[in-house]
C-alpha cells in the first residue's frame, strides 16, 4: 500500500509559495540598490582616495618637511612659529601644528609660545615610520582646550582638522566615511557628517544589508585605510521613483505568478487521479454488500461486494467515476486486491465466511493475466474459493482467448464466474460459449424497461432464453418494483438483486439482514 502523501491546504500552500516568492524578490531589491549606487561607486571611491591622499600629503609635506628643517630640542622662536603657521596654512586636513620638547607642546602655530606647556599624552599607536598617533590629545584652542587626534613625527605634532574632514555628499542618499587603521585599530576618520557606522570593521564580509538604515559597502583595498560607503535605502527610494515603480511592478508580478502556481499545484495535488493513486487504502475505501435473493426460496443467497470510495475531504464520489479513474491509473489489480482483502476480513470477523456466496467485481484483463487468482491464493484458503463468484463486465473484454483461459482456471479451482451488465456489451453466443461461465446478470437498464410491453421486455425474454439454452444461472439486477420482480420471476429468472430488496449495506447490516425484515 502506498504511503498517503501530505495534502497541504490551499492557504498553507499559498504561504509556502509566498515565502518562496519573497526569497526570489528580495535579491532583486539588492540588485536594484546595488545598481543604483554602482554607477557612482568609482567616482566616489576616487574622491575618497583623493581626500585620503590629501590627508597623507598634508602630513608628509608639513610634518616631514618641518622635521627635515628643524631638529629636536629647539626652543620655540618666532621663526619656528612662523614656519609652522605657513605649513598649517597650506595644509587642508591639518590644523594647529605644534612643537614638542621634553614631552610637552611648547608652542603651536595658532597660539604661539604657550604660557604653560601642554603635556603630550602617551601615544595610542606608533607606526613603522615612527609616526605616533594619539587619540585624546588636548589641544589649546582660544582660551580653553579641546581634545583631538594628533599625528606626531619627530618634534612636530599636528591636529587633524575635522571641519575639513567632514563633508556633505553631492548625492543625498550616498554617505561615506574613511577610517585610518593602525594594527587593526581606528586612528582618524573623516567623511559625511552624521554617518558613522558603529562597527565598520564587522563589515569585512563586503556588503551587509540595512546596517543602521544603510546598505553598507566596505572597501579596504588600501593599506591602513578602509572606506565604508552607505546607501540610505529609504532616501534612495524616495529620490528614485523609477526604482520604486520597477520594484513594485516586479512585486505584483512575482506574487501573482507564485499565487497562480500555488493554486495550480493545489489543484494537481487534489486531482482525482492523484487522490485515487494514493487513496486505495482502508481509510478511504470501504465495501458495501447488496443482497442477492434466490427467487425459489425467497432467501438471501448471497451478496455483491460493491466498493465505496471517499476523497481526502471525506466526500464520497460515484463508484463508476472512481472505477474509471482506477482503470486510467492502471491500478485495477490494486483495487481488486484491496476489495478482496476487506471482504475476507469482514466475512471472517462476522462469521459469514462460507455462509453466503459473495460476488466480487473484477476487471477482465486481471482475470486473463491470472493476477486475480494469485491474489485469492495469497489471502484465502482454497476451501473457500467455491463460495465466491467473480463478475466481469463484457464491455471491458480485450483478449477473449486469454480471458477464457483465466476463467477456466478460476472455475477449476471452484469459483463461479458471471457476466455482469449482460446485454450492454458484445452479447454474442460464440463469445458466451467460448467463455464458459456460470451465470448471467441482466443489466438493470433492461429490467427497468420491462414493466410495460416494450422492446426491453422482449430483450429480457430473449436473454433469459439464451441463458437457459446455455444452462446458465440468471440474475436480474436493478429490481426496484414488485412489477419488475413479478415479471422476472414469471420468466424463470433464478436470482434477483435491487433496491426493491435492499440497497447496498455494510457488513454488520448484512449479517442481520433477512428478506422479511425489509
Ligand atoms: N438505481 C439502482 N441501482 C441499483 C439497484 N440495484 C443495484 N444498483 C446499483 O447497480 C450497481 C450494480 O453493480 P454493477 O453492475 O456491478 O456496477 C458496478 C461495478 O461495475 C462497479 N464496481 C462497484 N464496485 C466495484 C469493485 O469493487 N470493483 C470493480 N472492479 N468494480 C466495481 O461500479 C458499478 C457501480 O456500482 P454502484 O454504484 O455500487 O452501483 C451498483 C448498485 O448500487 C437498483 O435497484 N436501482
């Protein structure tokens, strides 16, 4: 038996599809953002590089040049202060150059000779060229003092000019900041005002989406320096309506497509063909029994086993529709085996095995191939074979010689074989003779016409006379009224089956069934 697959409800499937759609849609948002600022990327990096070059250039020109001009240990004099002012004036990123003697700043380009020399704080880092960086160095400013980053080379110390290092970007949604690095620690930083990613060096993976409202890009290609460029996502979408239109159209298309796909999937998941494929099992398949009355004794001679099948939603569908689907799915033997197993179980549990003759519907091809016989041999002991009748519909006969052989084998082992719905298929004498069956079941459509004088009546009479010639037992199927019953009885029909006697019932009801109770 096949394992029942998971049947997702419509809303569950749609949720799965929408999650999938989001997985595909969000990369698109990244692509749009990436494209949006990608055009400006090179210009921006160039600008940042030139800022950085300018900054390094300032240090080089001012400090290194002053160093080569003035050795250590000088006293501050007018000439030195004047030189420092000159370099300070030309430097763009530096402000206030000072002279250090014995660990104290003794004069600066802004304040001249200091009344009280200012102590140089311990260096935060010393670079390979013996340049020291101090992060919290007090600096004399007007009457008071300010703390800032200083770079010291030799006796000269310079303060980073933050006014210069801060700028407003030309593109409102692009922000940037450059960080100087010594031994992996931040020294100076400059860039767009307000934009200071808190942990820029966690971004080493490259791009990370939505860090503090920015889509950040990290560029650490230069030694001792990293640039972080951020796209302000909200302001980008506010200023770029084309991107918004593009993304919203894609959003609608994506979700519409995936909704349609989900609905289609749901449809095929619940298709009759699939449900039948997995649904020939004890949960969905049941067997009902319709009594067959012996018209001589007026007693129940046996019953026909008729299957009932419900969908996974618990709705019963017409047996004919179900059987047709079983044939389309090539599951005929699977169905017959399931019915046979249920019938044997039902009969055994209710002490009816061997008490009544039970008719089982079978597909002619399964009889021809011997599969039916195999199934019976597998599930039932040989001594009970004679209490079963195998019914086959003449409409479905494909290979008459093979079927005759199958029928012969069944009968040899004790089964009775009957032709079901007789009159609706080939109904010819030669065929009947070749098959060597035991009984004929007259199709209900003829029985229903037989009440008044009609062609139907003549046909029933004709079928009965054929059956008698061939010495076959005759069953009238679909008997619904006393008139129909009287008519078939008067013709000498042996058995009657139909709603007049009983509708198909479950095994418990069959066990209690008696013709007088009806
Ligand atoms: N209106 C009316 N109907 C009556 C009356 N008496 C019996 N019937 C119905 O006629 C059908 C008789 O079975 P069938 O000719 O073998 O026709 C069966 C048989 O060909 C097929 N079938 C049913 N169960 C199985 C099965 O387990 N295996 C196979 N292979 N086919 C089956 O499906 C067909 C339809 O089965 P059901 O829907 O159960 O319909 C049953 C039964 O309920 C009556 O007085 N009035």
